[in-house]
C-alpha cells in the first residue's frame, strides 16, 4: 500500500506540476490519488456506491460544468494526466520532429504494446496499435481471403461502418451476407446463439459479432458465439468498441480470432487511438490494408505500416492504462452498471417511457436506450438538452427509437438526477 500510495501521488503531482504549479492544483492531485488508493481497498460492490470517492475521482477530469455529458459511448474525455502526457509528448516532438518522433518516441511502441497486452490478456505479438475500431475491423474484413459464394453471418444491429465494409465486399467479390434480426430488447443468450447456429451452412466462413451493440447497449454472448465458430471451423470477428475497458474481461477469455476496439471510448485514451487483436495463428490469413515489407507475413506489425502517425497521442495511451488500472476493471464495471441502474430504476414505471435495452444486469453495462411512446428519438434528445443541458445520442434505427444514455466514471448521481428530471418533462410533452 505504501508503494502504491507513492506511485499515485507521484503520478498526479507530476502532472499537476507540469501544467499548473499552484498549491491548489497540487492538493487536488494528491486528493485524487488518495481517493484512488481508498477505492482499491473496497470490493467492486462497495466501491460502486461510494459517492464521496467518485466525486473526488471526478476531479481528475476537466469536463464542462454546464453540460451533462451522457454520450461517453461516442467518445470519452481524458483524465488530466492523459491530456498532459499527450501535450507533453507533442511539445517534445516539435523540438526536432524527425529526431524525436522517429528515434525517440517511436521506440516506445514495443513497451506500450506489452502494456496493452497485459491489460488485454494477450501476447504482445498479437496486438497492433491503430486509430479506432473501424480501422481495426475493416482491416480484417478487407484482408481475409474470401471468394464469391462464401457466406458471412452478421446482424442488422452491427455497427454501420462494419456493415458497409461487408456490403462493399459483397458488391466487389460476390460474397453472401446473411442478416440476423432480433426482438428488442434481447433477453436470451440461447436465442442469439440458436439464430447464428441455424444460419450456418457448408459455405459459411465468418461469424461477425458485436460484443456490445452500440444502438442499445446489449451485451452479446460472445464466448458462446466464438465457441460456435471454432466448432464449425469458421473465423470469429469481434467488434469490441464498447466493451474494452468497460466490462471486466480479457480478450483471451473470448476465444475469438479477431478483435478490434477504440481506446478513446471507455479507456479514456487520446482521441483517435485503438487496437487490433489477431490470434497469432491467424495473422498470416489477413492481408494488411497498406503495403508491408516482405517477411512480415506472420508479424502483427505488418498492420502498422501507415507512415507518419501521431506519436504523441499513441504514447499517451500508457497514461490512460495507468489511470484505468488505478480504478480497477471490476470496480469500474460495477460503478458503470450501478449508475445505469440508478437512473433506470427511477423512470421504469413512468407512463410512456419504454426501454430498448434489458434491465437485467447480465445484458447491459453503462449503455442504455430508452424511448417515449409517440415521440421520435430526435425530439426527445432535443428536449433533454434544451430543458436540462443533458447531452445524449439519439437513435432511430430498425426497432429502436430513443436516446442512448452512456455515463462514465466521472458521472455523478446529481447528473443522473437531472437526466431523470429531463425525462419526466419529455414524457409529459
């Protein structure tokens, strides 16, 4: 505990000294580090309900005091220590760009890769660092050797950038897309797996799986679906944009062949950071989107040949990992689910309010979508913002028609009470 206290205090005090040298900032940094240390002494369940601690941790962020941001599922803000790291590295690069970028910061990629692999529960040689989930998953979609007639099973509720990529392969290569549909909210893992299983034929090559559906926040039975893929000698591709650093799991737990995520969502890393995981035995099966040198056929680094990149934001990922681990994956998941349940319980019996996400804890984390009968998502979204400055994400897609609400660890119960007030106003309109 003594060593941990020293580490956290040093981290936050250093950040405070580099940015603002006032006594107040130093005291604030020490208070945040002490809150994180106290958090680590609590069970996930007890930590989730300790409002005083989370209010102190909120001070690690520089979020607006006039807007209640409940669209963290789109992109999350970074703690001050992550912002400071990115700014520090950026300033450093500008002293002599070609020297500091290529000869100094570029040498930090392998230690960062190892750090990410430790968090993800994979081998370092299975992770490529990139910019977002779309880049990661599109690399696999366009890189697999598929021919006319090969079938891919996916759902109507996958992410648009992934669906569009598969449609392009359909038009270009003649592959066959088989679309699954579900009743909303989904409340049966067995039903999901059954639909995938029944869609498999002798021509099926790929199961495309979204870990957490972005429209509703539903948690799909990923391990069961990856097991199904392996039993049938199929590739399993997992879109983990909303699950990584949100739910407490390791990529290696899933048994998937491919996994992509955006680190600027739930990990709170710099904007435009992500990762691609490929099982080491499958790397050779995927062509890189951009040309790679000969001899990299089995090397995960063949997916990182993109030319000049932002070394500053890439290296600042390390600070985001430190902050995430200071909270702890299990405590973070517990807090996010607690926050979701807090506001949902207050509006579940309100006349005209309906849910597009299951309230059962195994089926949703922080992401949750609600609607108001007789009103489209857009007007409800506008009402929340106009009356209480609550920022959400309106979703009108397939069977879903309502705002998506996504709190984060800096969200307080006060913020969610304002959300509830805003919903009550909208429901009476």
